[in-house]
C-alpha cells in the first residue's frame, strides 16, 4: 500500500535565524547540484511541482521547509559545488549550508544524495567527512538508479562502501531511489518514520 503524504510549503530561509521555531524535527536533503534532489522531494511527497525542478543546476539558493503530515519538516537544502556559481558564493560549501548543517538544532537527520552513475566524487566525500567530524547523523541516497542495470547499481554501491570504509569503521545507512520510477519511496519514508518514532 502506498504511503500517503500530506505536504505543504512552509517557508524559505536565507539564514538559519529564519527557520521555523517550533518542535517539528527537520529531515533534510542535500547533494551536489543536479543530483536530482527536487525530483526526489516531489517523488516522496507525491506532489509534482512542490520543489521546483530546474534545468539549471544550483538554482536552490535558500533553505526550503515543507510541512509533512503536520508532524515534521522535509528540508530542501541548496546544492553544493556547482562551478557556475561565483567562487565567493560557493566556497566549497556555502555558508548557508554549513551554518544550517552544523548549527541548526532542529536538524534531526540529513540525507546526502549521490548520483548512482558516478564514481565517488571528491566533493561528496569531503562533505561526508565534514558530517563525520561534527557528529551529524546522516544517510546516503543513491539517485537515478533507473539509469543503471541491477549489476551496475550493485557495483556502484559496493565501490562507494569500499571508498567510505577507508575512513569509516561504521558505514551510514544507504538507500536507493529513482524519481522516474518511484523506486525507494516507501523505503525512504519508512526509514524517516523510524527515525522520528525512535527519537
């Protein structure tokens, strides 16, 4: 049975002082520009245009909060590492991203989205390392899984696990998604439910 999600846009914030001041937990999504984040948000909520899907990577510049089932926030964070954004705006990870991830007390869990078709990217590994150094709870979602055969996908995940194992004793949770096919929706929502239930 498909999980029903009631979602509505709450607000956009330019800095963490503007994020909602209530008791709802933030479950946030981040990744390199063009990794398929907006498409995943729309797929999870079942609302096509909820997060704007842009042909131009790096379009999400704000922290976007969506209220889910009147009980938690899905947070769409700006993408990182897109070259056409000016160097000063980008740093490696912009201030809006690092402020939110490292200082926002509402952040309950962070999903890092990675393109399943690519080798582990240095910028993703650097970001994951930043999370580890700061004790931020996170998991990895492999996007665009429909673009690979089952064997290719397994190979890609195995490579990622091997790369992370060089630095991590314990690997983060890993999930697989395809916004095109709706793959991973139930698993991701069930996982989020367990995160909030066990809090």
